C-alpha cells in the first residue's frame, strides 16, 4: 500500500508540474472534464460506435424517445405515439425544437434520419438497432409513421437507444474519401441536444458547450454545467494522477484494487455502481464442437453446482453485483429469477458427473476473453470436483468467431445488451437459432418468436417466462452474476451513475 501511495504521489507531482491546475479546476471553470483511453476522431456514433461517442451522442443529439429512471419510455423529440396496427407506429414530432444550426425540427428530418440509417448502402453502425423499420413515412409536418414488416414490440426501447435525429440533407455534406466514397462520419454534428460541439481535436479531445436554446420541458433537463470536455488519455496512471491533481473530474472502469486504494483520497468520490452487463458460461449443448460431452444435461448441471458464484460476487466483483439465475439482467424487462436454481453443491456435482459416466472427471478446453482472474476462479471450483479444464484465452473477436464455427464447447463470456433494458437484447439474442445459440432448442426459439410477435407486454412477459424456465431446466447456460463498475470523480461534482453505463452528464452539477 505504501509503495502505491508514494508512486501515485510522485506521478501526481510530475503531472501537476506540467499541467498545474487550480484546485477544483472544473468547478472554477464550469467545465466538467472526463477522460478515457479511447480516441474519438469524429462525433457521430453512427460511424464510430465507441462507448464514448454513445455518451457524447446523448449530449449533442436527442432521439425520439427517452428512458426514465425506471427505463420506461417517455417522450423526447416525439411528444406522443400510437400503434396504428401491429406493424405501424405513428409518432407526433415536437414543435418548436431547433437544431444547433438554427433549423426548426420537423417530420422530414425524422424520416430522413431513420431512412438513412436503415439503408444498408449507407453503412451506418446503428442499422442493426433500427433494421426493424421498413421505412419512415411523413404523414404531415409533425407526424411520422414507422412501417415494419412484422411486429416489433420493443420499438420504443430501441428508438431510445439509437437514432440521433439530424436535419434533412445532413449527410449530403459529406466529403469524399480517397476511394471516392462519402465519408459520412466527417460531417460536423448538428443535433438538438443540450450541448453543442465547439471544438474537436481528432483523437485528443471534444469540447461541448451548453446549448442556450435547448428546449424547455426536455426530460434531460436544462444542463447545469456550462462546458463538458472529453479528453483521450491513453495511460491509466496518467489519468489517475490528473484526477488526483484536479486536472480532470471524472473517470470510470477503475480496477477494484485501485478503486479501494483511491478511497483514501480526500478530494475524490469512489462509487461502485451496477451495470447491465452480466457474466455467464455457455455450453455447446447441440454438439457442434468436437467435444460432445456437454450434450449431456447431467454434465451441464454438474458445472452449475460446482461453481461458487456467490463467492465470485462477494470477493471478486463486489456490491452491487448480484447472483443471476437466467440469461438476462434482472433490470431488463421480462427477466425473471423464478426458474430452476442451482446451488453451490460440489458433492452433487460429483454425483452428476459419475452418473454421466465421468467419476474421475475429464479434461476440456474452457475459453475466455476478459477478466482472467474470474475465469481462473471458476477453473479452481471445477478442479475441486475432479474436472480438468484447460484455459484457452483469446481476444473477443477471435473467440466469437470460434463459437460461430463450432469450435467451442464451453466459454466464459460477458454481455452488455448494448445498454438496452429489455430481454430481447439478451435472451432474445442468444436463443433464437443464430450462430450465438449453442442450444438450438426449437421450443425456446418458437417461444421467443411468439413473444416477438405481440406488442402486448403482459402476454409477452408470460411467453418469455416459459422460455426462461426451459433454459434453466435444461442448464443451457451458467448465468453467474451482474457486473458493477467503479467510478472515481471529484468531490465537487454531484453525479449519479446509471446501470445502462451511459453517464448522464447533462444532469450533473457542481456542489
């Protein structure tokens, strides 16, 4: 501990000599400075989908729908909506809202934006979130109809998660790249959000200033802080040192051990907040991989009983992480823990392995891609019941490719649901017959398809509960725990973390 404090102090002094900020510099300058290690050369998340640009997008753009604190859809740029049929959603567009350029928002802008995103020739990275829209039709100056090929019950949730509304003709201003194609991401942002971009230093920083003409009544509110500055700081020690000296006000993804040491800093608040990400083990229950042993439900159930998931939560993740029992996050709509539960019971695990013909266990590859210490803890539990897992540690992309190619029997994975608080982004992703579905259970697939075919929330929830019970009964997954994330920020900042991992800087204020 002493070595850490001395080393951190030395780094802080070195940075201070270069930067020399005043105490509480952010508050003094009415500028909230936050930093991560990622470069963001543009400000349009449709063409660079980093988490940072998703966050910046909530500041400089508005969408049609907003999610409140309970993740229920509330009006944003659409002041109201109505389902005309199971495949037609009408939205009334708010009057009097202006883009940063001064143009007044109308239905033409909304239809232009959505039709541009869903057109595959435009290469928008947000197309997958809105591809359920066949077309957006202008009904009058302030009304748009979204036409679908089939019902999409989570339409409002997805409209809140994607679709930053832009003025009609925005992308026609795109410059040409060397290959002659349009560089859509290079067009300067022109949103309706509570902040405006006033300076972009590609790969270094993005400065945003409060939009003096932001519309009254927005659920985002009129932002209390005048300026927000995002900075790219590659080195984690430098970020920490600048936070300690007051050169930046906010960081996240702080490692648990470092966050616990930083709690002694008198000028910082350290918060461990829940997220929508969760951890799980997935089995090749269908037998696509060379290892067929996980087709046996008793083997899968043995692993369920062998892993001390509560210990992982208590010792490696920390509150507010929680044990989960279904392949979804407890905060997602229709996620239920009223399913078969598997307690930590090594003796029962050994008995199931013996019944399956493996009294002495067996060797197998266990793939993983992040937080090696958690997977190694899982391996320790499995070894104690006689199993002999070999860790195969890959980067995320190659691991997903191996799963899709049928080369993986067991993998320790995580999923963040793209911050969408609905089971369609978790269970609905992994159990619909896609290459990510390693069970390929026709009954479960049919149930999820039925749920996707109704816009009645109660009926949908009932169907999905039946699917979750079948998944648990068959032990297709080991749902392990939800993740928490450490934040560290200035004591001068009044900030509240949200589990969607999209910090609402537009609501932050100085104390």
